[in-house]
C-alpha cells in the first residue's frame, strides 16, 4: 500500500464505558471520554472500557488483511484482532460522481474487560494495520489525579 493510499484511510475511535445495542440496531454509547481517561490514581482496574472504531477508505482501496490492535503506550499489547475481510471493492467504469466519492466503512465495537492500568499508564492506543502496514491509529491519554486532601 502506497503512502498516498494509506493517507486516504480514516480512523475514528470513540472511547466509552459501555456500548449498548438499541432497538433498530442502533448503538448507544455510555460514559463517553472526551480528551482523556481521568482516574483517581494508578494502578487501577476498570471493570470495562469500550472503543467504537470506524475505518473509512475510498472504494478503490481494498480493505483486506485488516488487523486491529489495542495497547498501552510504551507497554503491553492488550488485544490483537484480525478481521477476515475478503470482499473486493465495487468497481464500475460507468460510476456516477456520487459513486466515485463513495467510501467503504468498517465499524467495530471492542470491549476490554477488566482493564488493568499499571502505575506507568500514560495512554491507550488503537492501531489499524492493512496488509501489514500500519495505516491509522488513535489514542486516549490516561490522567491520574490524586484526590485533594481534606
């Protein structure tokens, strides 16, 4: 995959406490983290942390041999998940302008339960690899705040 091709891939990660499937096949996100995962102290074990991933690519770039990994920055890999995607992108010589701009999307919900955050945890990262090349990543900083003394 060329550098130009990988720059046209987009990854969006939404980190939250829980993802629920609602009526009508709609996901609901509970306890969304905006900016950082703020914890009272480290080390700490969270009962659960979820991440909703959306990977988007132009139709002409096949999303094949995709792998997702979640890790602590500078630390242990928490999850590695190969996605068995073998579909060829839809190609037609008579595509309309709208079809030419269309993008393929892969959406994925991941749950880390329980999640042990060691004393040195500074961030969580999720990386997407396509055909052996890391094409996108996103991170969630971990901030430890000691409670104020009374």
